[in-house]
C-alpha cells in the first residue's frame, strides 16, 4: 500500500510532466508563428522536385533564408501531416513567411509554376559532368559552363554543410562521380544549385545506405570505390561483365600494375577522340593510368549503383587483361600471351 508521501511524489511527478509537455506545446506553437526575417518581404522562387524528402526541402529553404537554420520544419511537417502531402512545383516564398505559412503553401500546392511545366532530363549511367552540362543546355535548362563551373570548382562551404554526409568522403573540389545518373524533372532556367542539390540528394538516398553496409567488405574508401566504379561503368558495355572487369582492376591493383584504362585517357584529353591512339597514352595527367600506378585522383564519370556494387564485390577470377570484341563484350585473359592472342584474333 502506497504511503501518503509516495502518492504525493507521484502527483508532483505527474504535474511536472504536464508542465513540461505544456511548455513544449507552447514552444512548438511559437515556432510555427516565427519567420526567418519578418522585415524581408523578398519573394524567392523555390523549385520543389517530385519525391523530395523533408530533409532536402528544408535544406533548400534554409539556403534561400526562407527558414531559420535548424528550424522545426521537418518535425512540424510530420506532426501536421504535411510531409506526405507536399506538392511538387515552383513556389514563391519569402523570409517574412511564418513556418506555418510555408507549410500551408506546400501542402496546398500554392505554386508559381506547376510541376507540368518542367522538362524531363535523363542522365545515363556513365555520363560525365561535361556531358551533363550539354544535356541541360540541349533541354534549355541551364548554361553548361555555369553548371560545370559549380560542380568542378564552385563548391561552397554552405553546400558542404548541407550535404556533409557526402562531402566527408570527397577529398577534391569536384562533384564528378557524386551526381547520381537518373531521370529528373527540372524547370527551365532553374537555379543551378537546386539542380545539383537534387542530384546529390539522390546519391545520398541510393548510395550511402549501400555503403553503410558494404564498407566493411572492402579496404578502399568510398571515394576510391566511386572512382573505380566510374572506370567500370565506362568499360562495361555488357552489364553482366561489370564484376569481371572489376576483378581485372582489383587484380592489377593488388599486383601494383598499371590499370591501363583507355577511358581515363579520354577523360584527361581536352578534346577526346572516339578511339584512343598510342601517342595519346603519353599525355601528362594524373588521370593517365598508363603512366601512373594506382587509381586516378577521382571519378571520370557518374556511375550507377550496379557499377558501385561491382567495385566493392568483384568476381573471383585470375584475369589481368581484357580486350573488346566488336559486339561490346570482352575477351578476358590471365596472361600477357593470352591477351596478345585475343588482340590478334579480334583484329
């Protein structure tokens, strides 16, 4: 039987809980009525892509100063049943809008331009940032030079902070390899930063969960795996050969041999040719894997998930060489003599 003192303690604990819960409700309600800057009534156009996560949307809104840093957007969108009902499109939002106003507009689909006016752009697996820039130009989305400038050398500290989950793995200033190849819907003349953010978010969604489980199975870093996967992506015209080609490069790396990959030569050239010629093998570049042992300093294209998986989990073979057949498949050889015979038979 509980003593009066124990009952009193329970009552006090209950009222402390009620008080604390009430304070949380008041603070949450107050956050809904806060604006990032009540005095700034500038209207910014924000492109919300279809299927974007609340984390991605919050990052985009914080970048434009529509939301305060570390706002309660994600929590509020879930509690108010907004997160699953956010409609894609281009919105006009202001730093003077309260959090509740922003959430309401997103849920209602109060768009400046609807989703239907977007253009579809497909980036195939193995496309480099240079080719991506051209694809955007052909579709009237953005200036390819501005796009290449951003992803090659325009990475800001702000962008790093928003996507630290990726950037902690990237030792360079280039996003080559980390813009996930997929089909996207972009607005004409949309903000280049927004295009990049959507593609980075796709990489985070598909690649990072795989890497969290697979990293224990390889001695290579994620950047090295993406670099190797980019070479596999360029070499493997037949999907079923990805893991075999991966095994060749793993075997060469283990023996401290040159990787000798023609696609890395093409990447090093200012004006790459369809076929790699012998005189091009002397080009001075860290990407020349005929002259530099080990992996090149970074990816040469943006690989898909299957090539990334192949880079981590190569086939078990004794192959060190391969030569392309006319149908896009390859002859694989374990010895130099076997390789020379394969080249002779494939003339």
